[in-house]
C-alpha cells in the first residue's frame, strides 16, 4: 500500500520555478474567542502535554484543544503566539464542504447535479457532479505547477492568470467517479461553479452565511491574478479562529444555539467515495483505503488500517494542510484539536498515538 511515497519539495527544486514573492498575510488577529478556560482531567492533561512536546519538537507553533464548550489546552511554541496568523494551506479545502451544505440549504445546488448543467463543459465532462468535485473524483487532469505551486505566490507574482479557466480547460483523464486524485483542479472548478450560482461574490457570501455568524476572522485569503478565490489553499488565520470552524463541524452546524449549517452537515462531510473511503466532501477521514490507491501526499500515514490513527476513532474528520496544519474533529471525544505548524517532519500517527486513548 503506497500512502506517502512522494517527499516534500525541497527549496532547491522550488528555485527552478523562479524567485518570486510568496503570499503572506500577517496582520495580527487579537484573541477574542467565546470559550471559557478549564483544566483538563489529569489523564487528558498528560496526553496533551505529550502530544504538544512532540508537536513542538518537529516545528509546531500552536496547539489548542476545545473539549465540550471549554478551552482546555492552549500552547504556543517556536516563536509563535496567539495573535499571529498562519497559512492553513490545504486545510482551507474543508470550507468547501460548508459552502456546499449552505448552498444545498439555500436551494442553489445539490451534490448529485451535473456540473455541466451550469458550466459550459466538454461532452465527456458534462456528467461530472458536485459530489465528484468535492470527493476529488472528477477525473479531470491535474497540473501541479500551474494550479498548486503557482498559488503559493502573491497574486501579482502568479503566472497562471485565471486558474478557474485553466482548470476548466484541463483534459478529462478518467470517467467521473472512478479515480481519486488529490489535486486543486476539483476545487477550482467548484469555485467557478459557485461563482456562476451566486448573485454575489463567493467569499462575501461565505462570510455572510457561515463565517460571520460564528465570528470567524482571517488575516487574508489568497486569490489568483483574475481575482478568483483560491478555495484549495488560500486562508490564513490563528488557531483559535480555525477552532471556531472545527467546533461548528463537530456540533453538526450548530453554533451557540443557532443552526448555521444544516443538521446533517457533519455526516455529509464524512461521506467517502468508493475510490477513496478516507476522503469525504473535502475533508480527510480516519478510514482504511484500497491497497492499490496511491495517495502521494508526502506525509506519514498508518501503513495498515485507518490512515491517521490505527487504534480507532473512525468518526474523526481532519482538515489537513501542508507543513502540519490540522484540525482534528473528534465527535466521540466531544473535542476539536487545532495545530498550526511549520514542519516537514510532522506525522499524524505519532501525534495521535500520544494524544488519544486506544
């Protein structure tokens, strides 16, 4: 089973892509979260300390734990603090599930509608569904350099002007629904779909309907030179702000008594596909995967069984980004764990083995 066969790109390899300004949104976000502080039980405190020690050792910057409605653990390391935002990288992707669920609630879309009913697609792509896009089974070809790496740079330094148009022009490699491919191409097409569905700008709509009701603040959200919202890696925020979104998912769309996302959102986001049962609607799941599935994520996963934590917690949902950005949503523990990191060595199994009981 090949789960982590590609190494992270080295700095020298990236130099071949040119000396350009990488995106950065560093405006501080002063803490203003809604959770009362409480001490964890002695057993959990021991586990949190062990997990945090490992996290800090490999470059971890923030670790924050919400259990129930209390903030029970908060530690900053390696020069970080509670107001400094960091990039979520691919952890941004999980906002797409919330966007889809809110869109369904408002009658804008369904998961199984054909994307070709809204966008002008080629004949072989017209049966592609919203579900295919969010589960990364659209079958559309990737272009890692022009769609992913290019997005790491400031919009003024990106070379692919309109990433939505470029993604829509990519060839169809496989029939929709048959092959899992971890790639930004799916979310770029989803972004184009949302733009076509909405009567207002997509991020403004997301703020109005989901982010503002939970008080979520961010320092910036990356776009391409054409102004398209980059849903696949664009958001920068603090651990406490990201925790708001994790708690919203854990509590099935409920926030302080208000149903911000429709009931059933958590189960919807945890709908894996046949090609990859460990990837839901833009969120990772602690499930086993087929022996022949090549994830090629450049991260260490469990060699057998559930990919994040082999000992259990199969109800877990994970928003995961490069360099160790994580939100672990753990409904069975009534817990959300948030990590911001700058690490090439972070491994989920090692962290979760220290954090979670068997």
